[in-house]
């Protein structure tokens, strides 16, 4: 009787141990927990990586926005204002940076000269060599045309010195291209791809009177670039000055 009870206890103990082993095996093979699966699904990045950093791209330096659109880069700066007018002649590109009426000749005075009131037109230029050869600025003539100009009056006041105005035709005069720094004539050569700024023209609009010449308006005035010598001589282009307010 005692042997039967002992055998029965051994069988019960073996069954319990077997159940415990099966339970442990099921726990180890029964799959990951929900939190473990979610963590494994997330992309892993280096420590300190932010959402903004993940939008950056290399190459052009632009940014790929979350919408998928690329952030536009800054527009390239230009020496000329947005409304500047441009004309090309014999490999030279002329851009009018500014055109202003002045009440005296102060901007062109050098040592020993006197200031004279009057009506003057100052035109600042940017000149670029966009051709396939060297250009010589001394071969160009810089003129303005307006019905309000009486070109016959200039010799009476300026004689043969045409820095601020010389006769070309009835309503057209020429002036000398000058450098703002030295106030000397600009007559040098430009290599291909070279540009020069800080140069200007200065016209006396009323050589016999200090009053404003009311017959001249920006809308009625054309700046004329004329090829006086060399290749393409005799050709000209012009820019109307209406875009430059008085």
C-alpha cells in the first residue's frame, strides 16, 4: 500500500514538472510584446538627430521641405537695379544704373574749377564686354537726343571742349565718359568677360542759362551709343530714359 502511494506521488510530481517546462517554453516562443514590436519598427538614427536635420539634403545646399518641394536658393545679386535698361553694341553691353537731374556741375569739378548752377543730367553706367574680342571704349561715342536740346548753343559756351556737351546734330549732343574716382576720361580696353562700373556721363542741358530746360523730359530723351571707329563703325543703339524719374 505504501509503495503504491509513493509511486503515485512520483507520477504527480513528474506531471507538474512537465507542465512547468511546457509553460516556460511557451513563454519563450510565444512572440514579442506589443511595446517590443513597436520599438523595433521605428528607424534608428544617431543620437542628437532632430526632425529638422532629417529634412536637409546635400548638393545644391537647398532644403527638401516636408511637402517634397525644394526651398529656392537666394537670387544672385546684380550690380544693376531691377528696372535698369540695357543695350548692346559691337560686343559691349551698356546698362544704365541711374539717371538723375542735377542743379550744378559739382559732381565733375576738379581742383581749381568753379561750381556753376544750371540744369545737368548725370548718367551712371555699367559696361561689360560680352563679345568675342577686346573692345576699345575710345571707339564709342556717348550721346543724348531730345527735342529740347539746341545743339548749336554748346560751342558758344564750351568752345571746342565737349566734355559736358558737343554738337552732333540739331537735337543731339555727345559727352565724355568719365571715371567717378579720378574724373578723367575713360578710354581703355576691356578684355572678353571684363566689366567696368563707376563710370558716368554728365550733360549740360542748358548751356546758356542756369534755369531748368523745361523742354527736356526723361520720357523724351534717348541715350545713344554710337560706334564711331573700328569694326561696326556707324552702328548705334539707344535707351529711352523714361524708366528713370527726375
